[in-house]
C-alpha cells in the first residue's frame, strides 16, 4: 500500500468515529455549564470525556504523520493540527480543549470531499454559536460585573456578536470573555464573507451559463443565415441556367 492510499484509507475509516467523538465532546463540554452546579462525579466524567476526545485526535494526527514519508512537509502544511494537539498540553484549560477540538474537526471536515461548502459553513455557524455561547457563559456567569447569567442571554449575545450587530444589552466584562467575543466577531465576518462569495460565485456561474447559451444561439443563427444565403445563391444559379437553356 503506497503512502497516499494509506493516508486516504486511514482518513476514510476514522472520519465518522472522530465526528462521533466530537459530538460526545460537545455534550461533555455543555453539560457542566448548562447544569450548574453539576455533580462532582458528572463533572469529572465530562472532563475525562473531553480529554479522551482530545487524545483520539492526537492519535489521529500522529498516525497521519507516521503514514507519510515527508514528515517535515506534513508538519509545515498541518501546523494548525499540531497547535491544536499541543495547545491543551501546555495549559489544560477547558476552553483550550474546546478550541483545539473545533480546529481538528474543521480540518478533518475539509478533507472530506463529500461535504459541500454550504454544509460546512452551516455546521461552522451552528458550532460557533453553540460553543461561543457556552464558553462566554462559563466565564461570565460568576463575574461580579457580568450581565450574561443564563444560556438564553449567552445565545442572544453570540447571535448579535457573530452578526456584528452588537446591541449592547449584553457584553462580556472579563478578559477571557472579550477574547471569545473577538474570536466570534472575526469568525462571523469570515463566514459572512464565505457565504457572500459563494452566492456571488453562483450568480456569476449563472450569468456565464447564460452568456454561453446566448453565444451558442448567436452562432447557430449566424450559421443558419449563412446556409440560407448559400441556398439562395444556389437557387438563383439554377434559375439562371434554366432561363439560359430556354433561350
């Protein structure tokens, strides 16, 4: 089995299990925040699940690295994957594990050729809204000056932040909360740009198809006109010969 087929086989076999683990991570990340204060055993179980999911993605990265011969090139071209794997080890914060898992899921999702751009953008919007709401709620709920106290407030704040509307009725007051806000704003602008570019590309492709069809029709009309002209010339020549034969 050559290098490319080995990597493709590994990615094909692990794509669905990793997506399932990512869903498990989302549940494990959300439960202690929504069910606050959560039971100590439940919190420990959710934390263990988060680390297991991160470990699975770390193993996936190491396996893909082992399956390639050009490891330096692989590390250079997959530096986001490497940062996402190493980041939680440097400072084991739950937020960092969330960011790392989102990065790795996004990388693997882009590798899947059957996932279209619209599906990927839609999933990214839902994921960012969910994780952004949970993340800001986890850091702002206990802040003395915070005004994001419930999940509904956090979801509303995420919507207004990602769309860059910013009504100002809810805003983060902690440094980490503001960092989350910056990430959501930049992500919202980027996703809006992707959606706008996709719609523009669709219109351009439609216009190009219309132009191609119009050019084909024009060429067909020109060709028919040329055939009619030739037929008229032949008819005129036949009539002229017939008249000469009579006289």
